[in-house]
């Protein structure tokens, strides 16, 4: 490789040496209309001996031989122009210093640099053009024809990458900016707006389109996907704007459309400075660290370089999985992986006392509605209520500054045991807050008291453990059918990273006792979700049937984010609001703890008691 590099450098130097000699000679010939008098021919030969070494020395000093011709760019052309301009100024100065008595025509001094820029710059760009697509690459006929939706910077970069590929042949751009219509981008025409996709796809025989709109809003990208579906064109997309800016991926790394592209929302804007203050160089603890939300919280927290990240998890395998990922992606991070049950007060106390976290995110919970509804109802109460009290009380006892509990929209007007248990867990945190003296800085007092309890309530997350998305994908892989409980059932969805980011933001903003409600966007019909997954799998509803099986125990058609008696207050963050909910006091908490400490209880007795503890609870047979 080193030898090849030296050979190429030598060839480039020889090329520019010849170009310098040729440009100087042509300048004389053009000056005299190719009828060069003998005395000027002798002068030409005499001056060449000085001109060429001088120019080559300047070119070398300007670093013209460190670049690669195949990737010649405007930056290389700029260096060539500057180097030639300097040499043009140095030539008359050299001859004045040597006092050779030569009378060099002034027109030669003007023509020479122009010719030299043309020869040196032109040859580099011709070589790049030849290497990238051949001299006649603009009329390639090989590769599958493809349209690019969007005509911005990402589309321009993508078109350069596609020109090198033998698999694709870019035939045009589509963009809603009317000012770009009819113009060309890297030699390829902008044909029209996105709405004209069906017409151009049929006319040009295009069966695939690439959506190159990473910086556009989610609604714009979603519309582009829907237009591709309507035109029966398979859609691919470039990576997200954040991934491109971070350098993790290149614009040429195309991927298939995922469900997140259809249901996701615009990126969350985080208070990075505030989160650095909350997390950076601090000890942070996450319970349920191996779960869907808990593991994503660990990833997001790790980005802020905490002094130590404490992972507390009941499942050995889940804890091992996130441990391996963090070791690979955040090798400099100090983290502690601890196995334990949130109901085990002695273990929880030992961990919090020894690790001394300043912020604790409580994500450990039993959350699967049908499983908790039948034969596991008391375990849901024990884990979600008693477990929350155990961790929260340890946080209060050992001076944790912020305790952030992950709740659910199923806690609003609950119709199932899981939702009612999470509503009780919210009230436990609020009752503890009413007993907690707050330090002015919002940090733990270093001992008993001082903790700020914050609750974050949101709906389903895409792809979480036990959610419908992985289940639907498995059913499609088996050839169907997809089972949906009811044609009208709807749910709120957000991506796991967005949920985790908003949990961090709410944890930062919380002053103690608030229930933050995340903006979940518009509810989605599960039946429509199933149809989208079938389409994204390249299949039809005739190939994969949808069967309706009826609502499961504890399940309701529509989830709510606020109870009927609640109202919300705005916050500085557009995706977070504060719910004003019924709270509990110390006497209520004492009675609840006495009830939830019973070792076991039949399901029907649990449901009957929940009507007393959570008046808005309505069991769903």
C-alpha cells in the first residue's frame, strides 16, 4: 500500500511538471499566434529551466500531493488556484532577482496561470469522473431504476453514492418545493412533486423509491411512505438526521421502512445542560434495568457520563444482556450490576445504602394485563405497590435526591388489576412526598428526608417486551393469522427511546409529587397497526388474515391518559404536562401497607378490595 501511494504521488508530480512546462510553452505560442520568433523560442527554453522547478516547489508546499485524485473536490481546486496564483506572482520576482535581462511578454504572465489551472484542475476532475462512472456514466442503462423523494442535501449526497452502484440507476427526484422542479441535481432532473409519484413510477418503470428527507418532520416522511404505498412502490429510507449528524451511519446505508417511521413522532428536544447537571458525574440507579424501558434508560443515562450507573434487576439473563451491551458500547463507564427483588427490603436497603445514588429511576414492575388479571393478581399488588414503597422508602432513608417512578396510562380509570396497582403505586409516592422535607437545592439531604418523588405516566412503547408488535411479527413469520382482540381497540404508542428521553426530562423538571403525562400523540387502532405490519412485510391481507378474538380479562377498548376528575397543567416542555390527581396522606399509606403485606390473597378478594382503595377502578369481566 505504501509503495502504491509513492507511485501515485510520483505520477502526480510528473503530471504537474509536464502541465507546468506545457502551460508556459502554450502561453508563448498563444501570445504569438503559434508563430514564435526565434529569439522568443530561445527565451522560452531558457526560462523553462527556472519556471518549472519554482512552480513545483510551490505546489509541493501547498500540499497538492496529499490528496487523492479520485476524490478531487472544490477544496482541491481552491488549493490549486492559490498555488498557481502564488507562482504567477513569484515568476517576475524570480527573474528580477536573477537579473537575466529577459523581456517576458506581460500577456504570457497572464495566460500562463489560466492555462495551468485548466490543465491541473481539469485533469483531476476528469480522472474522478472516469473512476466514478466512466466518461459516459450519465447515460448508464444498467441497474434497477429508482426515484428519490426529496431534493435536499441528503438527496444530493445519496445521488453521488448511487452513481457508484451497479445495482441502482437513479432516474429522477421528486420534491414538493416547486422552485426545484425542472432543475438538475448532480445531472439528474427534479421531475415534480411527491404527489406525481404514481405517474412517474408508471412512466419510468420504477418499483422502488428512496425517501431522502431525514430533516423533515415526521408527518412529511409519513406522507411520503403513504404515497409509496398508494403507488405500489416499495419504499426505502435513509438514516435519521441525528444518526447522520453523529457520524454513526452514512446516507448510503439504506434501510426498509419500519413501523417506527409510520407511528413515530418528531425528535424530543432535551434540556441537555440540565440533564448533565442531574446525571453527569453522579451515581444513578435504575430498577428493572433489564426491561424494555429500564434498559433504554440505562443507554440514555450512559450518554451523560455518570460517575456510576447501578443496575438492579430480578432476571439474571436480562441483567447479563444489558451488562454485555454497556460493556461494549460504553467501555469507560463504571457500572454495577446487582440481582435483587424490589420486594426484598433488606436487599434494597443494602444496595441503596452502599451505592448512595443521587437519582433513582424505578422501572421495575409487573405490567402484562392478562397475566396479572388471572391467578397473579396479588403478585401484581405485591410487586407494583409494596415493591414501589420498598424502593421509595430506601430512597427516602438514604438521601436519594430524585426518585422517578415509571407509571402507565392504564392507571387512569383502571379496569384491570395491573392498572389499579400502578395507580396505588403513584399514590404511595405522593403520600411519601407529603411526609418528605425538601432540601432547597432539590437534592437529598444526605440522610433521612430530602427526596423528591416524581411520577411519569405514558402508554405503550413500540417493540417492548410483551407488546403486540413482537407478537404480530411472530404470527406473520408463521404465516398468520394475526390475532386482534377487537376491531375498534385503540392504544397510544411511542418509541422506547422517546419514552426514555421524556422520563429523563420529567425527572429533571419534577419538584416533587407531580404526575407527568407524556404527549402520546394520536391513538392508533390495533387492527390498522396489524395491516401496516402485513404491508411492511411485503404481504397482503389475503395472504395473512386478521382474526378478532374478543377482549381479554381486564382489557378495555380505549386507554386514557387522564382520569375524569383530573386536569393538567402545562410545563415548559411541549411533550410534558402535569396531571392534578387525587392524593393520599400518611394514614392512608399506613393502612395500604398493612393490607399489601399479607402473604397471599385470592384474585376475587383482591379485586373486591381494589374497589375500596381505588374508587375509579371498575373490574372488567
